[in-house]
């Protein structure tokens, strides 16, 4: 495990901080769209559709499989 990653330089990397910011915004938009969809369904039907959570999970698993098949697994020491 000693040769896995180089030592990090002190300070904040602007590229990494901007990636974190963008990832947080994307996740926030996804959550707000999910909440908006549930709100619209509830306002029309006057009933909570519990199956929407299942569709969100199926979509998440499909997205994960597609990303892993196209990009590959990412993480520390995947090449070792």
C-alpha cells in the first residue's frame, strides 16, 4: 500500500474543490427533481405513490451498471 498514491501537497486544489462543488450541485438537483416528481404525483392523485422509490432505485442500479461498463471501476489502487 506504500506506493499507491503520492503524498498530497498542502493547500486546497482548485480543480478538486470545483469538482466537489459541481458534484454537490448535481446531486442536489437530482434530489430536488425526485422531490418535485413526488409532489406532482401527490398533488394530482391525492395519494402517495410508494412505487416511485422503487423506480428511483432501479434507475440508480442501471446507471451504476452503465457507468461501470463504460468507464470501469474507479477508486484507489484499482490497477494494483
